C-alpha cells in the first residue's frame, strides 16, 4: 500500500525544502500543493502529485480533497499525514495603519487556511491509524512583536486552535505537532515588508499619520525589521524541514519544535519576564542590544530619548525589587548567551 503525505505551500521556502527532504529520507509519496497561479513549480513524478491549491477558498480545498480521494482509491493508498505549511505576510506596520479588510485577509491565509485544509482532510486521515498533522506556526505565535499585529494574531490563533485539536484527536490516535520557526533567511517573508508598510500608510487617515510622523515613522518601521533580521536571522532554513520530517517519522515526535536560536532562547526568556520588562525589551531593548539608537522611534514633537527614558523610569519605579531581580537575572543570562555564540 502506498503512503501519502500532503504538504501545502510547496512553492518555495520551508515547504519546498520539506518535499526534497521527505523524498530523500522516506518512501512516502507526496501531494505537493502549490499556490502559484500561472506556473507549476512542483514537477510531477512517480512520487509527487502536484496540486494547485488556494487555501483561502472553500471550493479550491474541496476540489483538492476530491482529487486526493480519487488518486488514493486508484492507488490503494492511505493518507498518513498533513503538513500545513502554507501561509504568508499580508499586513505589516502599526496596528492603526492596518485596515480591517487587511487583517481579515491575514487571518484567512494564516489561520483559516490551515483550519480549512485540516477540516476537509481529517475524515480521510482518520482512516489511517496513528495519522499526524504538522502545523508550521512562528515565533510570532509565542511573542508578539511591534508592527506585526495581524500576523501575530493569526499565529497566536493557530497555536490555541492546534492545542485544542491535539486534545480532541487523542481518542482517534491522531497526533498534532507545531513547528515554530524563528526568523530565517531564504524565504520570501521579508521581501514584502517595506511594500506592505507603504500600503498601510497609504490607507491611513492623515490625522493618524500626523500623530506618528508619517514617512519618518514608516522609515523607522522598515529599518527596525531589517536590523533585527540581520542580527537575529538563522541562515539554514533547512532546519525547519528537518523538524517537519522528525514530526512525521519519529517514533517519539515532539508536540512543539522551536527552530532557530531566536525562538529557542529569546522567545522562552521573554515569556518568563514580567510584562513590563518584556514590553521594554521589545520596544527599546533592541536599540541597546544592537547599539543603534536610530531604532528608538521618534514621535513628532519629541526628542529621541525623552519619551522612552520616561517610560523606562516609570517601569523601574512602579515594580517591586523582587520582579526587577528576576528580570535582571534573565537579562544577564541572555547577554551571556549572546556573548558566547
């Protein structure tokens, strides 16, 4: 009997790397779903069945499900796993610059797309004993970073939904596994960021833009991402493909795979910091960490440091020494780790 794995988002990046690795390391056949409209980027072979799929469209997912069912019936095959990898960036920039329609589109792609594919395929997956669902989430499903509100919301939703699904599927013998990558080069994620910030600014009312400083603040948003990407980014994005493979074939797969130094270390530390200290770390801490004070945002009619020094002072004096001692300990560990890398 042939065993199939279905993977979404095989056009490039993590999905394409996962296809190549699974072909090399296993005997699975693959339903390789891609979104590209005009060019088939995944070639058909005796082990790959390419399927064009729009995960944001019910009819497209329904058509894919019918196609998968037909092929497996003819091949006396079984679907053993679903890898929900497809997703992307639709919105970037301040939350006030993000329209409701843009936020809905982001949720539909990153959250409801996974929900849609999984719900259609779960009845087929249940026919195979001990099936698996792998969901590619993000570090931004664990820690919300400024200027990624809609994206973080979609990934936080995905994390909660996956936890519920994992517990509901236990009686059926289906396991759910989250892969949580940090920032990785080699994907198309960052190439759209500047353009999306500009799009958001163009749709924002003039009075709101003036509160932020317009073009100047937009430039700050773009610079901040580029500097943080260059500092934190992991180079080998094939690590994510290896995490997906482990979740598919290991006899003891993990429920969560945190991939990349930033996700393994920084996300964990930020989750244990007091909220006030975590807020400072995510807003002004990067400027001090990188030694680049241009990363301190300057709002209209304010000096580079007045607003932020006031915020830091307020934070220090309004929290007791026990909380500050815990925060200081976490920061010392973080600095030690960075220095030793």
